[in-house]
């Protein structure tokens, strides 16, 4: 059981350290942790946000536990050297095509969201976002047109197999939940979306028990405000998924608690908190490590089938919350180590 | 003063009829109304959602009052014949490049939004969305790749003059408000956004009094949930603007009250409620015409400089709301005509 730990920038090292303590406390058979550099930290040490060594390490492991990347001091660098490229590179190089972002309001934390409690408490959705295609990875550039004007351009596209693969992920996820899948696109404007919709409809035939609906992305953004409780699983492309999954996370209020999984075909996956590198509080022992600890639980479940251990971690976090342990992001006082200790004590 | 009235589908004819009654009641000098067909209605009568005659009418007028388009019975048609193409065609053909979408919570209606009242009451923002470029109007298609796979593709792009033009609109709008402009893009992934950002920074030099910030679109979708009161003016591209303006509208709760303007260079503009054609209640006299009446006020202000008359309409709507006149969309009982009467009585 070889797991890569890429802490990254800002609070990344502090929050992954606590998740590692939790993993180690579980007495997993032959757990081996391998550390690698990513993001701004890696750029400064190796001249690249995703050094070849790091990629090698990931390839030699069964899963990656990821902290966060993002570092203002790299803002002046060319795009391909910026910290965010590490995460895009890992997704592409490791074939991490399916991003799972569950959003549920934790019991007792309904008061943290800006939504009315009666709206927020009904949120229990999963966003399945495609991660390897779309306008993220198409050709792109800035060119000078014949008449001398500069133009920025990016090619958006999806091929049928890319859509089929993520559609299956969406339908399977729905089968394990309330069997409702909403596919989000912009088929009234985009041909990419038209193909997306056609393929999702094809794939739906293999999942007759799942109730499939289609929604335009602008309407989805409205419905997530109006009535987020209507959604079970949402499946969508890379760009729309980026926007909607962040919107949905904020509806939950407690962004310091939300974990995510980015899965390849097979069991390999990368697991990370959805919050960023929070440079403002980095190094101060203030970051809430719960989202990273919960990401470690997802890692055990998805990459190693260790459901019991995953559930133990989740229960321990739930108990810590129920006992009033709150990081600064949740309006509390508990520091990084203290929260890690609290979870460990309840394992 | 020649104004085109394009009622369109569903409730379009009912709501524009009330706005027309309000315009006529103002005793405007030489107001001439010219009617034209758009949307599904136009497709059935003329075989096209945006017939050449309709475009001609628009071109002969100083402004267009628009109802809504959208008709399920057209869902099977090829994309270029669907009702929504009427609105895309009008935007492009008439050079309507700037969409202004104000979002403010009306006093006394704070209880209609799903956001907590203390969050909602601070919303007072304007979204300036570019309407003539981006992935909406680039080349697009569905092709078969060499290996036989189908692929949907759409070209996203912005040229510097397109960005410059809408940036000026954004800065000018900010100058007339709280002097804060937030430009939303995805410059960490898209070259289109990188050019967008570069040009916005250039244009900013001409508006030293405006405080400019930049935000990634995923973060903007989060911030609109977390603290929408932080925004004054948001300027963004066509696709991101489509999503964020709908999200912001729903934050306000009372979507039956929100008007919008789509402006060309000079004084020409198209004005429409942001709600859709609502086929479920069409023809029943149930639709709330307030958003269309408020669109008529925007028309007087932006296309004819008739600030006094615009303000009279807005005040009349405000008084009607204060007096408890509520359409079904606001949880009330008042029908279309009754609301029109109520506004007229308070002009
Ligand atoms: C950092 C950025 C490139 C990335 C994305 O847009 O995918 C981030 O927003 C995310 O969602 O993981
Ligand atoms: C109908 C559709 C093409 C249109 C758009 O995406 O621009 C609509 O959503 C809007 O915002 O006016």
C-alpha cells in the first residue's frame, strides 16, 4: 500500500501532516508513504511546478494524497510554470478523468451557510465533473489577426468516448445513491454540449433505473440557489463542473470540511481538500485539516476498498464536530494540531 | 420615437401588452409602436425564428421591447431554427454587445430569496456581460475524427477590441455607481481569459477612480453565495456572464421583477425581462408583467434619455409592491392585467 503525499503550497504541508497521522494511526498493513514536491514549492526547488520525479512517484503509487497548490509569488511566471499547472498536469498525465465532489451539510453546521437553514439542510448532492477534456486541454493561444488585432483563443471539445466514460461514472454514482442524474450542458449554444447530450442519452439506456434529466448550465446555477435539494448526482464537463462544484460547495458553507476524489480508470486516484493553499494563514497552525483527513478517508475507500477504515475516519471527524471542535474557518478556535488530535482521539 | 415590440412565445404577449399600456399612459411625444414576430411563433408563421421582416423592423426603430422566446414544440428542430436563435441572432445582427443585468433585492421582498435576509439585503450589483463574442459565436460543429470517433467542438475567442469595448462599458457603469469593478475570467486556464485580463488592465488606466479587481469564475460563483454584497459591477464574457447573471438573479429571489438591457454602440438597445416564456402559465393571465414594465423603463432611460419617465415607472412599480400587489411568482394572487392596472394607477 504505497501512497504518495504531495503537500504543495501554503497550508498544504500542515493539513496533509494531520491526515498522515490519521492514516498511520489506523495500523494499515504495509502502509508506505512517499513524499513529492508540487506547486510553487516545486518550482522553487526544481524549476517546475510538476517535476518529472513527482510524476514518477505518483506512477509508482496506488493513490495520491494532495494538499493544495497556489502561491502569489509565482503570479508573474508564464502560465506553464504556475503552481496550478501541477494539478492540471497530474490530472492529464495520470488520466484522472472523474472528479467526485460530494456536498452535504453536516448536522449541526447548518448555521454556517448563507442559505436559509431549511434550504441548506436538504443539500445532499454529488457533482461528477469530467477532468481530462473540454476547453481546459484543447489547443489555445494568443495570435495576431490579419488586421493586426490580438486575439485569445481556446478550443473547446469533447469526443464521444470521453463523454461516455464520464457518463458511466455519473450513472454508476447515481445507482449507489438516489438514482437521479442531472446532466448539465449548454446544448442550446454549444455543439460540444449537443454531442455531450446525445451520448449521455445513449448511455442512459444501460441504466434504466436511473431517472435522467438535462439542464442548461445557466439554469443549473439558478437551481443550485433556488432549490439545491432537488439534485442527487450532477454530471457535467470540465469547465461547467469547475464553476458549479465551487458554487455547490459554498452552499454547504463549511468549505474547510469538503473532500474530493479525482479518479482514473481502475483504482488509482488523487484525493484533496477542495479549499486552496490559503497563503494568509500558512505556517501558523491555524488551518483546518478536516477536509484533508476526509480526503484520506475517500482514498481508503476508492483506491483500496477499505470501507471500514474510511467510515472510521468519517465517524471520528463527525464526533469531533459534534463535540464542538471547530477550526477558525467554522468560527471556532481549534488549531491544526488540536483538530488532528481530536480526530485521532475519536478514531 | 419608434419602438419595436417583439412579444415572442409563451407569456411574452401578455407581459409586453402591460408594458405597452404603461408606455402609452406616459403621453410620450410621437410614440410609435411596431410589432414583429420572433421565436417559436415566428417559426410557425414564417418558417424562421428570426424572420428578415423582424430584423428590418428592429433596424427601423430606436429600441426593441422584447418579451420572451422558448417553445417546447420546437425542441425537435435543428438548432438554427429553434426559438433561442432569435435572441442570439438579434444580439449579433444588431450589434448588441453589452448586456446589463442589475440585481438588487427589493425592499420588503427579502423573504423571497433562499439566502439569509442579512446576506440578501446587501445585494446591489450590476453584471455587465459581453454578448457578441466568446464561444457563442465562434466556429463550431460535430466532426468525425480520423479514428472514427465523433467529436463536438466550439471555438472560444475574444479579440482585443471586443474586450476593450465591453471593459469601457463596465468601467463607465462603475463610475456611475460605487466605483468598484470586478473582472471575472479563467486566466489560469484560458488564453482567451489571459487576453481579456491584459486588455481590462490596459483600459483601467483611463479610469483611475475605479477600483479594479480580478476573480476566477469558479471563485466568483462561490463569492456570489458567500457574500454577494461585496460586488458593485462585475464585467465578464458571454459564457461566464450567462451563468453568473442567472445565479445572481436567483440570489435576489424575485426573478419576475428583474429587467435587462442589451445595448449596441450609440443609443440602440433591446430590453427584456430576464424570466423565460413560462409555457406552463401562458395564456392564463397569470404572468407577472413587472419585469417587462421595468424593462420599458430601462428602454426610456438608455435609448431615449428619458430619465424622469423611467423613474416614474420604477416608482410606480415600487409603490405597487409596497402596497402588497404580488404576482403568483412572488407568492401572491394578482394576475397580469391586475398588476398592469395597479402600476398604471400609481404612475
Ligand atoms: C487551479 C485550477 C486550474 C483548477 C481548475 O480550474 O480545475 C481549480 O479551480 C479546481 O477546480 O481544481
Ligand atoms: C437562450 C440562450 C441562448 C441565452 C444565452 O445563453 O445567452 C439565455 O440563456 C440568456 O442568457 O439570454
